C-alpha cells in the first residue's frame, strides 16, 4: 500500500468527489497536467471512470492524498497499469502545497509501492514540458525521457523508469 511520512493515501471513494473536483477543476493544476481544468460534467465523467478502475484492484488506481497531521486533502496520485508489468504514475498537489517537497514524497511512495510488486518492470510518467519542477522530480529518481507525444494538441513528454 502507498505510504509516506507526512501523507495518507486512500483510493478515491464516492464521497470524495469534492476533493477530486478541487484538483481536476483547478486551472493552475490542470494547466500543468492537461492544459485546462475539467468542467463539472467532465469531472463527473472522469470520476465515474476512476471509481470503476479503483474497484478492480485495491493496490492501483487513483488515490486521494491527505496530510497525516490533519487529514486535509492536498493531492492526487495515479498508479494505473498500462500492461501487466508497466504502470503509469502521476502525482500532483494543489497550488497552496507546491514547493514543500510533497511531489518528491509522493513519487518516493509510488516507487516503494511499485518495488513491492515483483511483476512491475517499469513506470511511466507523462508530463507537460512546461512543468519543469515535475520533470526535475522524475529525473532525480532516474526516470529517463523516452518519447514526446501529444494529447488534445498539448505536447507531452514520456519518462520511463525501468526496474
């Protein structure tokens, strides 16, 4: 299970939609993720898919991240199988929690979680090239640039870490 010193990770549940929306509906966050925030309808649709994915496996999917000290929601973590041995990862906090080391802590928790699952051979992180800080976090953990791609006309970089 995902764990780290200052943060608590729980798969999103039905009652977590407001937290989900506060992240996916945030312009500052989503500018660095998907180019723009999700509308209410887009967020509802994505949340339905997230809940379905989370039902499949307690060890993967989308996770709500809260401060251990007061249970305040601050971030989202993605740990989603692309193939039986390859996982797409993602992490990001709300803007008021940027530059406090949470991205590094979340990525370290993801790495520890992945290493506890012997079948996983690689992790994939897809990042907006404008998100220089997230790129630094990935590179510090030895992720290597694999390719460039586009999603809805938004340029993206694909970083991979092989085990």
